[in-house]
C-alpha cells in the first residue's frame, strides 16, 4: 500500500531533482506553521479526493498542489514561470 508519506516523499524527490536540473535549487519546506517563507523553497500539499466515483465503482484520488517560492519576492515572474514549466513537463 502506498501511504501519504510515500507519495509526498516521491513527489518531493522529483521536484527537487527537476528544480536542480534547471538551475533553481530550492529547499523543501515541510512545516505546517506560519513563519517567514524561506526563499527559494517549495512545499507540496496533498488532498484526498475520495468518493468521486459512482455506486458502480469507487475512485481513490489525490489533488497535488506544489507551491514554489522564488529567491526574491519582488519581480519573481520569470523564476516562477521557469519552475512551473519544468514541473509540468
């Protein structure tokens, strides 16, 4: 069985590798508390989407959201777009 932790860790490894490959190494933030954002970093949120099936079958799913925080808070567009493009591919 794949656990939430397994899924989160596997995605984190892929995100870290991808960002390193495009020259945007980022720290992975795993905190669930409010604090100053570490720049450059990312976090992964997983949300269950169970119960979306019909009576004939049941789906088990997950929504994945990756939040990327660029090195600089001002004028981050290019860095955010580069990270988004690489992660989509």
